[in-house]
């Protein structure tokens, strides 16, 4: 899901990064042209909301390992590369490996029905096999209720899942199910006679040299665990021991999420999967094959999605997140490249930056908009640029000096709101526009199921629901009660249609774009100019000012001349204006 947060950026903020980078240099690696390219991008991204840690390995060598931004904003603690973070649904592939390890040990078969190992399986679920659990084809609904922080015991969770009606017949279709992997974790415990964490630590983590991965066993210092932050920058806290049982998280989270790990440990796991250190060659083949179609060109199995990249190569991947912490593991096995990213905020989450920008920077096969580096400009020089500018094409742009730089707004939101030209409603995108309005109308009534189904990706329902509820709560707090939707038309965002809708509350409201990919909803973004927030500009030079948004496809630039003129260059092209 895409979102927007206004960040005021100035030369002061950019210059302050040098001190943070030194603190984050402990254990950091930046080696070679590719690593420097990625490092420069991420360093410049920090003032715009990025914080986390990234590892890039190429041909068996770690070329980048570094932390960025802050792990604890109140304590001014830098995000170090040795931080231990909640990896969310990346946990699932450990459960998949545990199941295959038990099969290697002769203790189960993945073709076995779950009733062999779990008591009380009703007739409608008698046909569910372990293989179905491992491929999200058991037929469970994507949302069976319950929160990650609920300390529900194993057998209570198993009983609740088995009592719930199936959404589809076993083996009929793919539907992402956290609870399905929790059942697999219960099978691990019942078959092995050990707790879930004890089994995976003894049979997976320690043989792979992973000392920092688990729920409780590693006993990390709390200072190594970053704090998670909300979209508005307020602290959310940690997943660690948040409502947990004495031996780990409740079973809404256990075996499907919540494991904590480090960059180094996740890379050690990748290396272990290139050998028979943990799994046999036959088990590894099964583990990384990708059994059933899931989303797009992906095939899913045992906690991994197997995809074909835009370069025609093989990618084995999984990501995870809970709305505050995000992790993405990308293993480009044909190209011998690994990218691992962790973040502790949703403004620029690892699950977006790794696939959109880091992959492109590493392989150099797609352009990436690089955040600008601001310079300091004297206040009197900035105030001289302030004023109202009348555009030759009609309309006004108002520029103001702030304590940090410049900000501007326009009576035409397509100029400074990063909105490309809108196609009038009712044209060739009319069906998409109707669907978008239906999604928003349902969400306004707290029914997010249509949006969840439109996204059709691997995010759990409760994550999508939580994000949507936060957006609507923030809007109602800022603008009052919701009144109606106003369809503005459809724009283009990086070649994809973006249905643009203004949400009318009692006191105005945001304008949002729902961006549609070929087969599903790719995301949405909130346009800055439509929220009553001016567009913030950073100085490239005393006369050239740029605005950068992680969500926008290009920079927006204001160029001033000595005669009181301004040129606006952005997604809409170039516009000329004169100071009134």
C-alpha cells in the first residue's frame, strides 16, 4: 500500500546525516560501485522518512551492509547493521523448512492429512494435508480474527481454526493463511515433542550458524531491537514480548510471523540453503520449487514465492510486515545476488524499496529517481523568491519562505501535487473508476474486504484492515465526518492508470489515487497538495529548488530568474510564470 508523509528537508538536516552515518558505520560494509550507488540512494532517502538496514551480496560476497536513520528517535539511537528486527511473514519459510526436516527424519510425510497429527479435525477438513498448509491451499479464510498480540495458546488456536468454516475446498485455490502455518507449527511441536522455537533453533538455526534468530532464546539486549513507528512518526513499540506467552508469542503469530533476526543471520540462512548443511538436496528442491500459482507470475510453497524477474531470471523471495516493521528477502539465485532489507516505519517500507529501487540500482536495468541533496540558502535570498506567480497558462502559484527552505502551493493541484494530466471521468477507464469508488465507499463504512481482495497480494487481511482503519481515523480526526466521494478522473503513474478521487469530509479532505496494475490494485497514494499541505522544496542552488516524494515518479523543480520569473518543471511538463 502506498502512502504519503510530508517531510521538511533542509540543508541542516542533510548535513546532520554525516554524524549519524559515522555512528552507523560500526560493522558497516560499502564495497564497490554497485554498493556505493545503493548507499548513496539510501543515505539521501533518510531525510524523507527512511530508516532501517540493508544487506546486498553479490557472487558470494557481502558488498553492502549498513544501517540508515534512527532505530529509536527519542533516544537518537542510529539504526545499526547488527540490529535485530521482527521479520514478519519471512518466518513462514522457517516453518516450511522445519516440516521438511521432520520429513527427512522420517517423522512425517507432507502428503499426510493433518488429522494424523492434530486432534479433533472435523469431516470438512479431513482432506487437508500438510502440503496444503505449506501452499496456502487448505481452504482457510484469509482472516479468522485475532490480533498478533493476543496471547492465545496453541491448542485453543488449533481448535478455533478447525471450527471455522472453510472458504474453499482443500486444494481448490490459493488463499494466504497465517493460521494455516500456525497449524503447521503445532504439527512441528506434536511430532518433534519439542517447542516450536526449540525445534527450529536446534535443527535449523544453529546448524546454519544463526545465533541471533528466534523468539526468546537468543536473549538479545533490548538496545539491539529497534522501535517501530506509525505513519505520523509516533512510536508504536516493539513486537518483542508484546502480549506474548511465557515461551513466545501467542499462536495467532507463532510459526507464521514474529521471529526476530538480523541481516547477518538471514544471509547465513541463504548460504545454508546453498549447501546440504540443513536440508538434503531433495528437500531443498521441494522447498524452493514453488508449488502453486499465487499472484502474478509467482508460484508459492513452503514459505517462499518463486518468480521470474524482468530479466528472465529466477527469484526466490518472501517479505513480511505488520504495518510498522517490514522485511524483504530477495534471492536472485541465477544472478548470484541477495538483497535483504529491514525497516521500522511504514513511510518507506522495506517491502517497497527493495523491489522498486534496490533491485533496479543493483542490476542497473531501470531508472531510479534519486533524492536531492539540499544546500543552505540564506533567509533573505529565500524571502526574495517568495510571492505570487501568475502562470502564462493561467493559474497562480504561491511561494513562501520557511525556516528551513521554500514551500509552495497552486490553485491547480496538477502543477505541484505531482498529478499528471487527468483523463475526464467516464472514458476508457470507466469500469476501473466505478470499481475504485465502490472500494472507497465500502472502506468509509469500515468494510475493507473489497480493498483487500483488490490488492490480491500476500499481505494478511488484518494488516490491510489495520492500515485502512488508521487512514480513515486520521482523516476523520483532521477533517470531521465523511460526506461523499468526488471522482476527478484517471491519471497515469509510471504507465499505470491511477483513478483520482477527492474524499469530501466536513472540512475538506484528501485526494487519493488508486493505481491499478494489469491484474490487481498495485497501491494508492495520498496527494500532498490536496491535503492542505504545501509542497516543500530543497535548494539545489540559490535559484533552483526541487521537491522529492518517494511516491512520485519524478522530481518537481522550480527555477527562478533575476527578472521575477519562474519555470515549473514536473510531471505535467514545463510552465512559465511571472511574479505579481
